[in-house]
C-alpha cells in the first residue's frame, strides 16, 4: 500500500470517524458521501504504473479502490505480482490504526486492478476475516 493510499485511507477514516462521532451510523449512504468527497481528488498516480481512478461503494458496506495499471496488462505477469504481494497488502491494511473503523464495522474493502483496456487483472479482498 503506497503512502498516498495510506494518506487517503486515513483521510477517509477521519471523515467517516467524524460521522460516527456525530452519531451517524456507518451505512452505504454514509460511505457513498465519503467516497464522493475522496473522488474529488482523483485520479491520482500511486506509482509509475498504478493510478487510483476512483473509489466505489456498494452493494452494502463494500468499499472498492479502483486502480488502473498504466501501460501494463497480464502479459507482463502483473496478476502474479499482485497476488504475490497480496499478503503484504493485507498485513499493512490490518495493522493500520486508521482501518479500525472499517474492521469494526465489517466494511469489505477491495483493491481492484484493471489493465489499460479496463480488463480486470486482480482483486485483493481486505476484510475482518483476513486480519485474524
């Protein structure tokens, strides 16, 4: 998980945390509002080959980071690289203090990677079960 994504996740959780502190329940509508705010600063390059295009929500308590692998497709072995790094991504996600609200509220998080043509290359699932 890159520093930019960590910062975005922290900012997202701060906004979500503020909503919870104000008494608003964590639900799909609340996540939609938070994602809408975050999407105003996207797309954003995460690395030379990875662009975070948008955050989508739903159905229910599902939060998805949508990445494009710029100039790459699976012929580069990209799927294998992402899958090999998935345990590290999951470990970082589970250990970040900022993810607490996601885990406590059973928000299912995906990191979806598509190639430059929009074809799904990989989907890393991050949820409470992966953190135990």
